[in-house]
């Protein structure tokens, strides 16, 4: 527990002082076991202009086990399912994954942002979207842009300080008036 707490405090400081490009991350509470993050869609991609919210849970055995990361904002991507779960090697323990204690929240969020820009259709969670990405890329791109516009844009519920170029406040938290919502409602179907 002491290893985990010391490590997470150090990572919080790193995230405040030099956050990864296009990423904002902050603890949800004082116990440092749950974090909120926002990944801003990279310019020139189908997610351009989108603001994608994520939840991160730090396990008791961190950094020896990877954090649990999921998208709260609905996203159309072959490696991210309708519940927001992410298929990414760095989020899995060996032998099937590549998590190592040297990884941290910043490197995980950077890897997720890179995955958004470069999907891996050979290791999908959503096989129908992976197939579309491989064989009907124009259709995939149109749907991904539509979902980005519908679910990840026009959201002013986060303070400007949590956006790139905003003020570097001590903690970057959602506005108090924000209501927690699950953008991955199971009632919404994924296009195929």
C-alpha cells in the first residue's frame, strides 16, 4: 500500500507539472485510487475536436498491476467496446500483455491516445468495426466522425483549466454542477 501511495503521489505531481500532449488527468478523491482523464482527439484524425472522458482505477497492487482504464465517452473504435473497455497490451499483464512497473499513468494515457489515432484491427474488441476499418474505411471514418460529433463535442462541463493551454491549476476537476453520466449506455447499438 505504501509503495502504491508514494508512486501515485509522484505521478500526480508529474501529471500536474508536465502532462502528456492532449491529455488531462486528475484524482477524483483524496485516496488516489480513482482518477478522471480527458483525451483530446488528435488533429487530422476522425476524433479531431473531440473530448473523450476516461475513468482510471488504481489497483492495490499498482505499479505491479496495470490500472483499469475505460472510456466514459462513447467512441467508435475497433479496440474499444461499448462499455468503454480498451484492448491495449500495456493494460494487460504478461504473458498476454506488456505491462511493466516502469509504466505510469502518463505513458498509459499516451498509449491510449496513440491507439485512437492508429487502431489495431488485428486485435479488436469490436470485430464488426475492425472489419469495417479494414475493408470499408470511408464508412468507418464517417461513422467515427459522426460519433465524435455526437458524443465527444460541445461539452463545456469541464473547466478551461483542464484543457490544453488552460491554466495550470493545482487540481483539474470537473465543474461541481456536472452530473456524472455514463456515455456508454448499453441501450445504444453499435453500427456494423
